[in-house]
C-alpha cells in the first residue's frame, strides 16, 4: 500500500527519495527538547555542511537529531533520505551494525542503539575503513548486500514505511495553489477523490477545494437547499477554507524569515564575523556580532532590502583582538 502511495506522490512531483550518495549525514545529540524547524536547523547546524550551497532534510532519531545535507536542489514538497527509509526497515527487522551495499558508488550505513549513526558513499570502501568504523562504534555485525539484494531491500523498505515517517519530512514552505494546479492538470477523477487526495497531502489537517470556483459555488447552492446535514458539511468546508487562508499568510511570513536568516548568515560568514545574538520578533530585528569589518557588514545587511531604519545601536572595541562587539537594530519589512 505504501509503495502505491510513493508512486502516486512521485507521479505528481510531490514526493522524492534522495539517494544515499547525494547526501551527507550528520547525527548529533539534543541536550534539550526543541521544536525543530528549517530555520532552527540552519542557524544551529549549517556549519556542518560540506557544501557551500545546500538543502537540508532533518528529523529526530531518538534523543538525536539526524540531518542530511545535499547540494541537489529539492523540488518536491516531501523529500525523504533513502538511508532513513532503509535504516527504519532494518531496525524493524532487528538488523544493525555495519551495512554495505555493493552499488556504484558503494554505500555504507552504521546502525547502532536503535538509530542511524553514520553513512558513507565512496567508489570503493576499503576493509581498513570498515575496521575503523567497527572500533569507533564498537560493533561487530557486518552485512553485505549485492546490487539486486539492495534493490529488493529498498522496495521492501518503502512498502513498510509508516505514513507518519513520510510526513516527518513534509516541507511546509510551499505554494498551495501549485498543489491544486498539479491535481487539476493531471487528474480526471470525481471531485470527491480530488478533495480526498488534497486532504491527505495537506497532512490531514486542512481541506482545500478549488477546481473551478463557479462549479463549487453552484454545487454549494444546490446542496444547501437539500438537507441540513449537507449544510453542516459545507460549513466545515468554509471553516477549512478560512484556515487555509490564515495558514497561507503565515507561511509567506515564514518564508521571508527563512530568507532573512539565509542572507544575514551568509553576510556574517563572508565577513568572518561571529554571530553572538539574533532576534526577529514581530517587526523588530536585532543582531549582535563580533567583527573587525563593522562598516562593510552593516552596509551589506542594509543592502539586503529586508529591513527599515537599520542602525548601529552600540559598538564596543576589544583591545586584545582589535575587533568590535556590535549591536545592530531595525525593523523587518514583512
């Protein structure tokens, strides 16, 4: 059943599986529970990426956060790391240790303590490297899969993945109208199936009906005259529609926030400065950095066009390092 869902969502460019060799994986312990979001992950973990320009996929792995960095542009709303799908399946079958797939390139996973700990992708993984991993993770189990065995394992893993694991990688930075357009152009099914599929795609939380506004309005009037039960159902649809508009507004604001985080982070890195404090609250923007290029850094932040009334509130020089601790404040253009 899950294989059919994978195929359907892939057909409509909604879901993709990101190959092991296209990702760099990092697993790190979480000292305290935090609500994960893309901006939080980028702010705290982007330094671990081996790529200059990259996308991230992330999820919780027990008491760790698992992050997959990729220099491939992710163009689907749901992108799931292949190593996550396979590791989940192997754990369900109580298989752990060092897992090697004899593909090209060769791929290696280390699974221990009920989670994925490491992944490696190389043209040829040497016995020496395997021995080092066994010593590093204190594992003796070793599993080798030929190419055909790997392909069958991947199919079985997809078939057994849970729906909640699929939606763990749902990217909410999306344009809902694009989803609607996909189904309008590619589906020729009754409106009930169309609505059901949209309901599923939006995480079983929001219902959005928009095939043809005129058609829906005419059906609305006809149904409203029939029974009170039908009227109640229409009221539910109206509430969901309002929820959608509210969510759409919030998502646009969140997208601007992500763009701000990217831009400011790139400027701070480019000037070899240290980010000491960062805050965006309602319309207020505040940042504190340690830099020896105050003027250039301030000028670059102004030139992003995301802020109004930017000013350097304070600047304290460090005689030892010849750098300055600078506080910059302003208002955000939403």
